[in-house]
C-alpha cells in the first residue's frame, strides 16, 4: 500500500483495522487539505469519537496538526469545530516523482550538453553541500580523523545519517542514507563528485569502498591514517 510508511511511523501494522482506518483518514486529509473529525467520520461511516482517537494517534507522531477553527455563519452557537490537516512530515511519506524528474533532467543534460555536462552539473550541486559542511566544521582542526568526525555531524544535519569511526588502517566515514541514491545508480558522477568533496573536507585523499547507489547497504569512504616519515640521520 502506498501509505505503509506513514502507518509504520505510528507504530501500528497496516494489516490491522486501526492501521487501515488511519490510512483512510490520512488519504482524506491529503485529498481535502483539512477536515473536522465529524466530517471525516461522516465520510468513513464511523463515530466522531473513534476518528478522534486515530487523529490523536497521528498527532502524537507529528503526522497531523490542527488549524485554528474558523467561525461560520451556518454553525450557530458554540466554539467552531477543530479542523485537522497533515503535517509536512506526513506529506513527505506519500509517493513523489522527484527521482523520475531528476533522472529525466540529467538524461537531457547528458544528451544536449555532451559527455562532461553531467559531471559539471554534479560538481556544482555538491559545491553547495561542501560550503554548508565546511561552515559546520569550523574548529575541527587539521587532523583528518577529527575532521571526518566533524564531517559526519555536518552530513547528518544535511540528511545523510553519517557516522565516523577509527579503524586499523585509519578511519571510515559511513553514510547510512543517500538522498539521491536512485538517480546516482544511473549517474555515478554524483557519487564521484561527492567523494571529491569528502576528500577536500577531511584534507586528504580518500577512497570510496561502497555506495548505496551501487546496491550496498551503506556508502563507505576510507580515510587513510596519516603517514609518518623519519628524517634522514635522525636515528628514528
């Protein structure tokens, strides 16, 4: 079902009656923009009290919010009914065609701009990411592994769910989410440009070992340990 993600976020299984009802509530709110519990109940053939329970559960997960009630001439005395609507977080769980649009745009660029056009576009896009991360990494020092740790925090703030860890051969930067994975599977120039940015930000050459776009579970970048050299005649 197309609303599985939304219902999973409420902690309920889609196969349960509660899960199916919440799907229907969310669908109606998406279609109408906003609605009162009574309006939803009338459409669904349920009690207003029962619908409010589902709305409260969705609101508790940050998926539904209320809008200020507006008095109307036809309602009569009393406080205007509370209206509900989906939050932006809830709308993000519904299917989008962004990947298809981005893929079509990059194919057009490739056809009309020549072999290097996609790479140039990718470099320009990740330059913005580089600027954001560099600002967030101020004060991280010069040591590559320390900078990788700071970079992980900066990338997480940009939606990449990144972590950094030390390993025997140096360090490892892992990105557990890739916002452009489906498009990057067709256009690896996006991954290549991002890898170059990581190298510049940590201050050393890095090696991409795995990418989500290539079917791996995590984007993994190896950061080699700094090389130590002894001066001739120093005896060290």
